[in-house]
C-alpha cells in the first residue's frame, strides 16, 4: 500500500494532464462529442462498474468534457435498478420496468462500453486487466463495483443457497423473483422471516419497506400469514414512520399483528441458517421456522475493490475532497464500496459522488483547483401505495482527513392522509426520473 497523501498527485503532474488535453480540450459540454474522433492523446478515464455510480460518472463526465476518452467496464448487458425492486415482490412493477440498457451511453455520450469483468489493476503500469484478456491503460480509474454480500457471516448460509431456496434479493434480479414466487405460493398462515443486517448496508430503509410491501400483499392474499423481522440492530431509520403505518394497516403491537419486529437486544440477530428445518437460529439460541426466509447478509466493499487493495478491513477509504483512493494514486472509489459514514449507502449518494469525482477530474485536467464538495442525499422510501416518506441530509466537506459533516432532516410522522399520498407519489416519481437521469 502506498500512502498517497505523501505525494497525492504524483501519478500525473499538472503539466502532463494539460498536455493530454490537447488544444481542443478546453471545449465544454457535449458539442462536438458525437462527431469528433477521440484524439490519440486524449486523457483516458476508465470506469469499473456500470451501476448507479459508474454509469452516472460516465454520463456526467461526458457532459463536462467532450474530448476525454471514457471507457466503462461492466459484465452485464443491462443494469437492473435496486430502487423500486421491493415493488417487484407484490407485483406493483416488473423487473423489466427497472432495467436500463447502455445504448444511450454508447451512442449519445460516446462512452466505450466493454461487456467484461475487471479483474486486476496494475498500479505501476496504470493498466486494468479484464477477464477475457483485454488490458486498458488509464490516466484515471473510477471504481464503483457495488457491495459484496457476506453470506458466510451467517453460519450455514452461502451464495448458492441465496441463489436457490433462500433468496436475499438485495441485488435486483432473479432472487427478487424467487422471493415473490415463494410468498405467492406460501401456505395459508405461513411465516415470512426477514433478517436485516447491522449497519452499514445499502439502502437502510429497504428491509422495512420490503416488510411493508409484503404485508400489503399478504393482507390481500393470505391474511393469517405473519412477517417476523429478526433484526441484527436495535433501531432502524424512519422507524417512527414505519411503525405508525404498521399500526394503522397491520395491527402492529397487538396480538394479531401481521408484523413482528425483534431488535438485536431482544434476541433478533440471526446467526445461523438451519436449512434442513427451514429455520434460522438467533443469538439467544432460539430457532424460528419460516416458510419463506429472507436473510439480508452484512456487506463489505465489492470483491474487485477488495482484491485490488482498495479497501481497509471492510470499506474503501477515500479523500472526501474528490473521492480519490487513500491507497493508490489516480484511482477514485464511489458508491456502496466507500467507507463514507455518515453518508448512507444509497443510489442517490452514489450518483452524487460520481458527479463530484468527474468534476474534480475535469478540474484537474484543466489545471484548475478542485472545488469543495457538497453532497445531498434525498432518500425517499415508501410503506405502501398510500404512504411515502423522505430523509434529506446534506454533507459538507470538513477539512482534510476528516469525515463529511452531516445535517439531518428527518420529517415528523405525517398524519395527514393527503400528504402521505403526495409523499408516496414523490418517491415513485423520483425512481422514474432517477433512472432516466443516469441512463438517458
Ligand atoms: C432493495 C433495495 C432498494 C433500494 N432503494 C433505493 C432507493 O430508493 N434510493 C436510493 O438512493 N438507493 C436505493 N438502493 C441502494 C442503491 O441501489 C445502491 O446504493 C446503489 O446501487 C449503489 O451504486 P453502486 O454503483 O455502488 O453499485 P451498483 O449500482 O450495484 O453497481 C455496481 C456495478 O458494478 C458491476 N461490477 C461489479 N464488479 C465488477 C467488476 N469486477 N468489473 C466490472 N463491473 C463490476 C456490477 O455488475 C454492477 O452493475 C436500494 C437498494 C436495494 C437493495
């Protein structure tokens, strides 16, 4: 490991960067990008991961700079958004609704999209190796591989089981559909167990949003069924709002409640999956049987980041001025892999981090001082078709080596039914416009 803060921009001098731009590189905006072939000498920015962070970086870098060469490496031919994927479970939206293709990034924004998996970074040669044998030389590398799911942290659990009968469904896709099918075919009066992890993990309200949507589904199709939330923590974000809604809709807190939430201090933490008995074991040694078992395992930085020495123990440390890696020069990490607390791991944040990185890279390319970042997370969540909420936070740069400073705005529980619906609609519209913003 290199302590890059001793020689932060040693990777490339300002003069070298300016040279790379060439005479035409001061052009801004998209004008010219579609017609101009990339200059042989144009700076090459390579991005690993075509999810929310990576795709935002590609698009917004192009909007800032018509000349730079941008390559995006992503193994999948399309991206499926996780925001909105809880709604697939009751069938309110389909997975197809959440899919985005890379066509617009390729054709309109002139991003070279390579369908492959990045495997290895040669930091000395500034090269990225790909699984199918390709090698890409980069001037700057942006890494946004999403999180790695730590299935093995739960005894008896593993990726194969999550792909089979015990879906985590914490990456939108096949597992989401399995979870839906299992709930639809569950016997009358069956139990769905949801086991959320400790912090930090992507989208903190998502397990509780999921529980609410499943409850709505069961209320209609299987009203004697139960949802047991066995939690690895003692409190959860927006709990006042969720509990208010659960009381109103599902009798929460009464003997007949459809939803029961067990915090860690009351023995909620799941430590083992007992496959043969279709049960989970909690830290107090109790066994809980469930017809459907949805364990959301703890997370860490994506495997690619881990294998390439970008992470400390669990997450990737960055300089919050520009999200450059604290461990290697000319590499930036964004999205769920970042050691970013108090920033939550959300798509909203990943996309905003991407904008900060590309602005910083573009400033550096033009020999300008990097500006001070300011981030917003406007996390929307829902409890049902008739209840939405939002959690707005701003994050300010607080000086070198310090974490970002946060200022929370947690709205009070909304009791006015009209406003509840308005907030739900704001949340739903946000998902749609967010998808368009990144991929169109
Ligand atoms: C159920 C659920 C609901 C959510 N709802 C919301 C919401 O309402 N609002 C919100 O803001 N956020 C929400 N999120 C969180 C949001 O999805 C993530 O925070 C966001 O996707 C993080 O972006 P990312 O770029 O870090 O990772 P991702 O979007 O997961 O993208 C990572 C990409 O990297 C690729 N990749 C991985 N390894 C490699 C490699 N070696 N080479 C090349 N590519 C690679 C992957 O294929 C993937 O496409 C939700 C998450 C879940 C699970």
